[in-house]
């Protein structure tokens, strides 16, 4: 029996030398454990390097024994047939040699773990070199923006005052007051996505203003986006910090492993609050109404008032007593101008001017005749001149002027007779008498004009006609005074306010709500446009005020 055992041992020593039985393979420390990282769908994506060395004897061959690789947290695995060693499995003593370990046909991303055994020929399995193997299979990010995040169209309002914002909420839709937008993406792959950086680039088209993180805050980074889910990234902004303008640009998202940045275009329109535009529009409308008033009534009234002032200037150069006599007439005409009763102002001013001219001529006649007042005829003429002055200065009816004209004609004839009796030096007519005669003739002509002017005025209605009209108004149930007062104090103000409100609504809607997405970006042009619209609103005002039966026609 001993001889048999010894023979077997001798045969083993002859077949397997002692050096081969104890041979080991050393693995470079950086390759143990072996970690392979790659991207799904890329050729030769999962290849790792393995550096091996045998310290003493050559290894003619060794066996590469991989295990199945199991994915963490799931039952999914990579079979051992998908793992191979690239290179001849031979090693020379003391010479490091690099091999490649290739893992193929990986379908799903994740971290797979297993091991590799290196067994030199002739050694037992228990003596194999074990190398832990980890494969990190990554998937390229494939975020797909949902329809509401493919391109952002934002219409916002810049308001800070309480009333300004309250008015904006009445005029503008709710999306104008948003302070953030959720960027939504679909992550269809089975791997999470790491967002490493987010940047917002926005520049004003009209002002060139560059948006910073103070105004628009990009999504927070770093951020991990879950796999197989709809993921959301908040984009926030401060509306009160963004000046009015149209901003164009994009949100740029940098994804780990992404071949290029993900770009979300942004078109942001920011308008100013509606309070100041509304006030400016009201100013424009009021100016338009003022221009309309000046064109229709203000200018004629100013011209009529100018005629009255010119008449008063002429009166200031006349005799104070004559001015005092005519001043009640002038005041009456001025009140007519104030009350917009302008139809007869020109005629009345001309009539007063004629009276003033007559009074001036009577004064000149008195000055010429006073040195000769001892003459009986001259004294009678002076008395008639005083009487004519009273008729001209105090009488406003046609009858009084006709009496004054008769007196002046008598004065004229008497002056003619006086001229024949009172001769001057060298038996010539007295110069003073002749000048008095000329003034008397001019006074007669002037009074004649005054009589004609007075006759052109509308005659006063007889008392029975006035009484009949008042009776009809009383029995009709509506007093003319009540109707006039109601029109002046109620109807007309209400129509004016309604017209002002309607024009304001139309203007603010046309220039601010519908076409004012960037209102305030160019303050001069935007606000001046409101003023011009208010001025041109007179066209709409005329259309509304010309409605049949509307009291606004008298505006």
C-alpha cells in the first residue's frame, strides 16, 4: 500500500512541478475591484482594463470565469455569456500584461455587481484569484419637454401699488400675475437624470436690458430627476423687478451625460401697470374735449369777450359820465357772453359803440358851444344836447333812440340857423359853429345806425303770448325751468361722465390690454400715444353726441 501511495505522489510531481502548483496571479491594485462605466446604445461602451502579473514562473494559460451580474434593487441580471476577456490568457513571469474585459448586450441602465475568477491551468477552483466586478450602465438623458414647456410665451404686468394691481386684475387675465412657471418634462428612460446647471438668458428687445438672477431665478441645481416620470422644474421671477419690454432668450439646462444643453425658448412680454396709462388717457380725452369746446364755443366766446374788452378800452378814453351811462349796457352784454348767448353780442357791441360815438360828438358840440352859451339860441341847443344824451345813454329801446334822432335833427337845423346869425371875422361863418354843425350831422347818422341795429333785434313777445306759453307748460306737467335745471345739473353731467368712461374703456383696451404687451418699454412713445388717442377721441365723442334725441348734443 505504501508503495502505491508513493508512486502516485511521484507521478504528480512529474506531471505538475512544484512551482506550478503554488503559482498566483497578481491584479493591479487600481483594477481590484474592477469597475466599468459606460453608456447604453454606444458601441464598445462597456470595456474595462485589467492589468495582471505573475511574479515567478510563466503561466501558459489561465481560465477566465465570470459570474452573472445582478442589478441592484431588482432581479434583472447580465448573464455570464455576455462577459468576455479580450487577449491571450498567457502571462510571462515578472511582465505586467493588460487585458480588456468587455460586457455586452446590456439593455437597461443601472449598477450591476458580480465577480471574475482567474484560474491558472492545473490549479484548483479554490485557489482562483477573485476580482469583484461592478458595471455602471448609464443612459444618455432624453428629457422631452411637454407641450406647455416647449416654448414659453409669457404676458406679465409690472405693478407694485395696491390700486394699480387691483385695476390690472380687472383689465388683464390671471396669467399676467404669475410669479413662476413649472417646466415639465417626460423622462422616458429607466435612469434618473442629473441636472448640473441651469441658466436663464433674456435680453430686452427695445431697451437692451439684460435679465439677471435678481429678476428671474433659474431652476435649482444640482437636481436629480426621477426615471420614468413627469418631472417639474420651477422657473421663478419677480414681476416688480422686471422693467417693461419684450424679452427674448431661453433657459439652458445642462444634463450630466448630455451631448448638448437642453434649450427652452422664452418670449416674455412685460407691461407697466394700468393706473398711470389710464390717468394719461384721461388727460388726453379731457384735452380733446377741451379742444372741442374751444373750437365750438370757447373761441367764439373769447372773440366776443375780446370785442367787449375792446369796447371798454374805448370807453376808458371817453368822458367818465358817458362811460357811467353806458356801463350797464356793457355789463349786460358781458353777462350774455358769460352765458354763451353769443348770437347778438356783435350787434349789441356795435350798438353801444355807436351810442358812445354819439355821446362823444355831443360832448364835442358842447365844448364848441359853451363859450357862446350867453346866446339864447345856444342855451336852447345845449339843453337839447343834454336831453339827447339822456335818451342815448339810458334808453335801450328803439323808441328812445328815435326820439334822440329827432332831437339831433332839430339841433342840426338850429345850428344851421345859428350859423347864419353869428358870423365870424371878415363876415365868414363862425368856425366853432361850423364844427358843431359837422358833429351834429355825424351824430344824426350815428343815431340812425343805432336805430337800425336796435330794430334788427328780435322783438319782445307780447305779454299774452308769454302768459299762454307758461300756461301750456304748466298744464303739460313739466315745467321748462325744471327741465332746464335737470338737464344742466343731472342729464348733462351724467352723459359727460358716461362718455368719458366709455372713451376711457375703449382707449385702455385698444392701446393697453390688446396691443400693449410691452407698454412702458418706451415711455415717451407709449404715453404720448395715449394722449394723442385721447385727443382724437373727439371723433367718437361727436358720434355719440350726435345720436338723435340725446342731450349730449349740447355739450
